[in-house]
C-alpha cells in the first residue's frame, strides 16, 4: 500500500469558488484512476498549518498505481487549471 499526501497554499486572488472546485475535483478522481483506493481532502484546520489551507491523502494499491497516477489523463486535466492556483507540497510513502 502506498500513501500520497499533499497540502496547498493558495496563491493570492484564489476565490472561495475555486477552492471548492479543487476539493470537488480531487474527490472526483476516485473511481477514475486505476489503483486509487481511497481519497480524503479538505480544509486544513491545524493551528500549525504554516499557511497550507488544504490537505489530502490518497491510498494506492501499489507503487505502480502511485507512479501511474501522475501521468494519468484525468489527473493531468486537473493539474492544468489547479497548478496556477497553488503552492503545493507532497509526501509519498509505503505503508
């Protein structure tokens, strides 16, 4: 099992609607990416957030599924409009 975690700082000017669209789009990846078993995403409520306002976790069946996720067309379509809005950090590990 492999875990993909991420957190986003929003760039200036990102609207509440864009933030909600991102959450919905990330949740919508479930069932469209082979080997993506579970997805959790939401607003970061930690007082230690260091400006990261959104966080998420994805569970993948294996390393191959995790590695394939990055280039998957559905993920790439999300990144096209999301990347200009965020300053991301990611951590991936085997569980």
